C-alpha cells in the first residue's frame, strides 16, 4: 500500500522521505492509497483536523492519529512516523511525574522483546527495563555508530555498571533530565559516573512548572556546571496551550541552543 504521512510541524525526529509531508498538500501530489495525519502535540490537534480535511480533498482515505489523538501504541515500524534510525525497545514508564503524559498515554513500562535495530533509542525510561533486556539493547547498540539515547536516561538509575555500558558505545549524545531542584544531586552523581564530555551530555530541564525565571536560571546554570548542556523545555499541560511571554520564550530559546548557552556561561564568568 502506498502511504502518505502528513505532520503539522517538523521536529528532529520527523521522517524526510518523499512520502512524508509537513502541512498542506503540495502542488504535485504523489500517488497514494491512504494519507495518515500524525499529531504528536496536543496543541496541534486543530491543525491536524484541518490537514485531514485539506488532504481529504485529494484522497479518498485520510486518517488522523498519533500520540496527541490518544492512538493506541501497537507495534513500531521504523521510518514510518519517525525518521530512519529511531527505534523503541520499550514503551511506557513506571514513574508518575505530574508534568508528564507518558503513563497516561502508554501505561506502565513494557519491554519490546523483538525490538528493531536503530542508532537512536527513544524509550521513555530505558533504564527501568530488566538487566536481561538492557544487555540485548547494549549488544545491538555496539553495532551502531553515532548513537543517541534521546528518550531520556533516568539519572537515578545510572549505576557504575550502567555507566560502563554506556561509555562502551559510540555515543553521539545522551539525554538526562532535571525537572526539579531536588533532582540536581542525583543528576550530578550520574554525570560524574558517565565521565563523558559536556557536548555529549544533554539534559532536559523543565521550565515554568511553578517556578520563576530566576529559579530556572539557577537550576540551568547548575546543570551546566555539573557537566551537561541543558535543553530547556517550557511546560505545556495536556488540555491547553500556554502562550508564554516573550521573556519566557527568549529565555527558553537561549537555554536550548548549545552555542547560546556556552556564550551565556562565558559571560557569567564560568570556565
């Protein structure tokens, strides 16, 4: 079956093949049996329905789905709704963080026994998997280059053995998280254990979840000083879109771009 996939916006994980499109139908339409509109973010739901109607003017079968639409997680096909190289070895998460939608959407952690090969692991909490599963994942990753652990590694679960496993891979970038001040000591311990250069260690940092810019600035600086490059993310609830002020948007933009972060920290007198 020839399938067109349509996305409201492009992200770093969006497919780039000739049957993948962002937004409205192009002037020259591809031959296809179906069109699937995939919506990841709840604030794109209205745009997703608009795209369904627009593409429906040209194709008889247009379906809409994706995480924001509550679609059931049912298997994973590499390159279909995420770019080639991205894979999942588990779905869900056993944590119940109040700002996170993963448990609501995917439930408790479940391992995928026959996971697909890939250099980018997008699991929500890889380290919650069993040791036997992790051994399979690390064995697969040793065959890969330019490895990204971008789903997020739980700093609390980075043991010395796990750190050794990760250092044995051709890591391009690994992502941790620091969503509250209380998470800082554990994050600092994990970074010390990993012993990776700062440019390889990114850290998701939640902004504006009951915190001020000044409080976020302090936490972001501490993440940088611990040896990671922050990746700031403004909190968005599941039921609405928060239109943040220019001050918040500029602040988040600065703290999500490595060059801007390093310049900012040099201006602060950091080595």
